[in-house]
């Protein structure tokens, strides 16, 4: 619920600025067109609310707090602000970008003029060359094809790690299920140890029951996020469900391993399961979306064996790639992780013998 409206609350407001409407500004088409576009009231995504004033009026508006800053164009553009902040930084960066674009247009015009003179044409229409280059740069489009299923919202990363955490918390169910069958952990375990029923069948049925409960909980999470919070998981919902189911199996296997390998009380085991889960989610980006990138860059092996990272990476692959190779690699990695944990649990369980109960 905390994530559901976070992006709307962080939308940038329109920034109020002023432009000193002097002769240098009026004679420069690039600057005039740039701020006209950025301040167009018919554009819902406009960046600035711009007032064109004299320098004295701009100073007064800034002093009265009605604008965050103003720009004065002389030989070089000059940005005047009273304090440092996000809006002031945006105004400064936009001004720098327009300056760079203006220099590019000037260089292109200069090269074109040189070509004309080299070709022997000395009756050059400087204004036409300048306008042609300006029009060319304004109409130029990037030839980039977006092959992703949709644009990935940064809050989706938080939802991915939330699902990963829910999957891994199945480890608590797995630990409880195995503790109920250990003679040194519960009275029920003592009865299982002396019962005529095969111990393997009892343990397996307990694990399957825990896994079923975990899947029901995960299904409720998906239903809530999709229909109540309106989270868009894309068009590959069957693959998302598959990843959640395999991730839940991996989480369950962590609880089984901790429950069988560690010889301590249930409270300590529960604390370890929670700690392992939260550490995995932290490294996969739950507490900071850049953490996964930092770990992948500096210690890639960590997230290669981190089930939370495998789950979130599987979700990323459904959005970023038009093939499913990476997705199925993460699914296979989670299955391998779960199998290894279960083998360790089975081996440890077989070795457990008690002289007396």
C-alpha cells in the first residue's frame, strides 16, 4: 500500500522562472524556441512557467520568491538563483544543454559556409543556412526501437523484491513443518519417530502441505497487488506465476535446510530464516534499487547464489528482453538451489538418531 501511489506523489511541479528579454535573447532563435517549447501551456509535460521580463523585474521576482531563478543571455548564458535545490539544478542543467545544442548548430553552420566558399560560391545566404540547420536538428529523431514489453517503473523493482520476500518467507513454513517431525524439537516429532508409518512419508506430506499454504498466500498477494493496488506485471502473467511458484519452493527449501542442519531451538531458527531472507532481499534491491546493480558490478557471485536476486532478475528479464533465455535460466537456477537445499536436508535428516526420547 505504501508503494501504490509513490510515483504520483513524487511528480515534479512546473518550475517558475524568468527570462531577461534583452536584445541578445530576441536575436537567438535557438534559445527562444527552446524555452517556448519547454513553457508551452498546451503541453501537459511542460517543465517551466516562464515570464519574460527586464533584468530589474527578474531580480524583484526572485527576491519575492515568485520564481526559483532567472536566465540572462549575453555572450554566455547566466543563471541567477538564490538557493540550491532540485528546481534550481534543473534550470541550470537545461541552460547548459541548450548552450551545447547552440554550439553544435553554430559549428554546423560554420562548416557549411566553408564548404560553400571552397566550392566558389561567395553569394552565401547566411540566414538560410542557419535556419536549415536549425530545422534539421529540431526535426531529427533517434532511430531507437523499444522492444521491451512496457516501460519499467522504478517502483516495480520494489514490488519484485516484495514478491521475492514473500516467496522466501515460505522458509518459515518449511522450518515449522520439519520441526514438527523432529523428535528433539516437538512432542509431535517424538510420536512420528516411534510411529509405524514411514518417516519419509510423514515428512513429505508435511512439506507438501506447507508448500500448498505458501502458494495460497502468494496467490492472495498477486490478487491484492493486481486488483486492488493495480500493479501492472505485464503480459506474461503465466511466467510470473511460474517464477513465484519456483521461488516459493526455493524459500521452502531454505527453511528445511535450516530446520534440519542447525541443532538449536525454534526461535533461533526462525530468526535465522528471517535474517537470511532480509539479507537476500536487501542485496537484490529492496531497501535501495541501486544495491542490486552495485552487487552485480562488484561481487556478481553473491547474487548468482542469492535466491531473492534470482527471482527479481527473472522479473526484470520479462520486461527487458524479447526472449525468455534469461528468464528460464533464473527458473533453472532457483530449481537447482531448491534441490541442493533439499538434498542437504535429506542427508542431515537420515543421519539423525536418538538414544532416548
